[in-house]
C-alpha cells in the first residue's frame, strides 16, 4: 500500500542490516559530492555525478532532477499552468529524459512541485498517480519498484524535484535513503541558488561594462578617435579621469599611435577647452631657435629680432601646450622648462621681467625616458615632473579589432579628398587586419591613401592590397646606398637604432667630420645624427 507524504516508513527487512557496508557507501557518496562541489560549482558536473553515485553506490537508480521551465527568468511562485522538465539525469536515455515533462500538479512529480512535500511511492504499480512517463514499466525490474520524490527549494520556494527509483528489497532502511536524498535535495537547491546569484552578479557587471563601453565609445566619437577595442577604451578611460586635473600628462607609445589626437582629446575634455591648444614638434626645431620659440623673445634679443614675439607658453596661456617628441629637447632647455613648470612663469629671451602663465603641459614621446635619464640624455627632475600622469597609448597590433573601422574611416576620407569612389572587399579588409603595422595608425592611413590613388578597380581585392602593401625596408642597405649616391633624401621617421655605428663613422669620415653633411647623406636631420653619435660615444 502506498504511503502518504512524510510517513514513518516501515522497515524493508525483518532485521536492521549491518551498518558498515551501506553506511560506508553513504559516507563515500557524500564525500565525493562535496569534493566535486569544492572543485566546481557547475550544476552539469556536480548533479550528474551525484546521480551517478546514487545509482552505483546505493542502488537508487534512474535519478533525475526536474526543474521548473523558465526558472532562470521566473522569480515568483509558479502559477498553476507552470510546467517542469528533467534537466539532469543518470540512467535515462536522451529520449527518455526528453519525455520527462510535467504540468504543475501532474503525477507524483507535479504533486511534489505543487505541494512542496516529499512523496514516497512504495509500489509504483499500485499508485494511479505514478505516470511512468519517462521510463515505461516494461523497462524496469519485475520485482516491486518504489519511487522517491523530494522537493528542491530556493529561497523557500519549491523549484524542482529530486526523484529516484528504488528496489523495495534493498537492504538499507527506507528512512535512511529518504534522509540522504533530503540532504542532497537541499544541496541541489543551494547550488542552484548560488548559481543564480553568480549569474545575477555577472549580468549586472556585464550591463555596467556595456554602459561604460558605450560611454567611452561615445567619448571616442566625440574626440574623433576611431575604435572600440578594450586597449583603446582603457586609455580613453584614463584620459577622461584626469581631464579636469592640472597636472602634467605624459603620453607614451610607439610612433604613429595618435598622440596628438589624444592630446587634443585631453584638452577638449578639460575645462580649458575654450582656450588655445598649441602643438609643437620638438624634433623639428633647431637648437638655436628652441628657446625663442618656447619662451618668446624681446626686440633686439638677437640678429633679426626686429619685434617682440610671444612664445608657445604665452600663446597657450589658459589652455594646453602639447610638446611632441619631448625627448629631442636639448638639455639646456630642459632646465628652463622645469623652472617654468615649477614656478608658472617665463622670461622671454633678452627680457628681464617674469611673465606669469597658466598652461597645462601635455608631453609625448616614443622613447624610454627612464632609460634616457639613466644614461644622462634627459634630466631626471624633469622626467619626474612630466611623469605625474603617464598614459600609454596602445599600438595598432594591440587593438586589431579597430583596424577595419580605421581602414574604412581613412578610405572615406581619402575618397572625398580625391573625388574617388573606391571600396575594399571583405577579403581585402582581412588582409589589412592581419598585417603587423609597425608604423601603427600613420602607416595604415598612408597605405589606404596609396590604395585609393593607385588602384584602377572600383573594389580593391585582397591580391591588390597585398601588391600595394608597404614592403620591409633594409635600413642598412638604404644607408649604404645613400652614402654612395649622397642624394638629398625625403626623411621619414626612423628608429633611434636605425643606423649601425659603422655607417655613422663612415659617413662622418667621408664628409670630413661635418655632421650636417653626414646626416644628409644618411637621410637624417642634424639633430637625429647628433643624437645617434652622442649615444655611440656614450654621452
């Protein structure tokens, strides 16, 4: 005869069995389940192995965990029309598990779900409510088969059922099996609750990250910066966080990564946006003119100074001064720059009075200034003054997700400037995305311009892109060729280690020690040659 919910179960044998065998099996099962929980909280791992051990160690077969459909979205007590289905099982085929779907209150499983009370069916053949839906009676042993179904709760709400088949002749006490299953059902509910909390936190973090990303992307669009890669967004986030400060900012990164664009973005994001933004390339100013350009000069300060002139600091008063390639600044000027940054005043060349200036300095370099300081080529105190807020700009290789967007941006710009209508095929964009781009964004921009101007096809193919891509340049061979021919070269940016020591010595020897001519023969500016020569001499 079937027993109602929570009965005092009868003994399954006339005498209590000896405990060691089945007690040890219970302890082994609980130990293995807890070991699994310690290693992973993934339900598909823990629940399946738990049902497997119930079958192999205790003979509680065809275990299944039935959960409410839409449990992840449903936070209220299920209505009468809710349904549940088998989510995890052991000993059931995929087809059998798929048949295990139950309406709210339907059969034994649905009744446990509706009442939140355990139901013990001691003989499934004598219980009309037992549906046998997942496994037909013919697939079960011919002897008496029991079915144990216990509720699974989350936050005091029944969300599922843990069910197993049990041979009635099993030697262990039915009450002990029910107690063990009760512990496991509680564990299942706790793991489901934990998983729900983790997923909720994850969704909240993902939503927050999405909002931040959208905010940063809109900021990038506002400043004219193209891209949405994590590396770029991190740099933009740092820029936005320091935009309202007055401390100096040092932009670090390889040549061609867009330092001027970032410096302008920093200016636009600050309270100085309506004041001047002055940009200066330190590598393009001769040493003799540097002080006059930076601090200005009075009339008669030097030959040709017929009128007084305000320098960059005065022109940028109230705004932002961007010094690009600051590593090229002469040491003598570095001292005067440091004094201006510390005191907020300048003295014009040939002048005597101090002029107060309110300028935020943004500097940029592709050099390792710490290494320059170590070898005496850059003032340590100025480095610390500039390095208050360092922001590293990612190379194009670190933000490959942005290559397509950048390529299309440069394509549109070049088409408009040249009245062309050239497009890039998907395969062509794939080729561009796979390139190393050592020259970064500047190199990509120049490549797109070359493609637009040289192609004779309306749609550029991958082969066409490959043909027109820039090729690696053998710098040493270029230097030797230049030294032999001694032409006036158009100088592109070259790395500070671009020319071997022997090439510098030979060029200097050929031109009788004249560094300007030696520099010209190697395609360098006098400043670039002088820097490399001093480095060679250890100065």
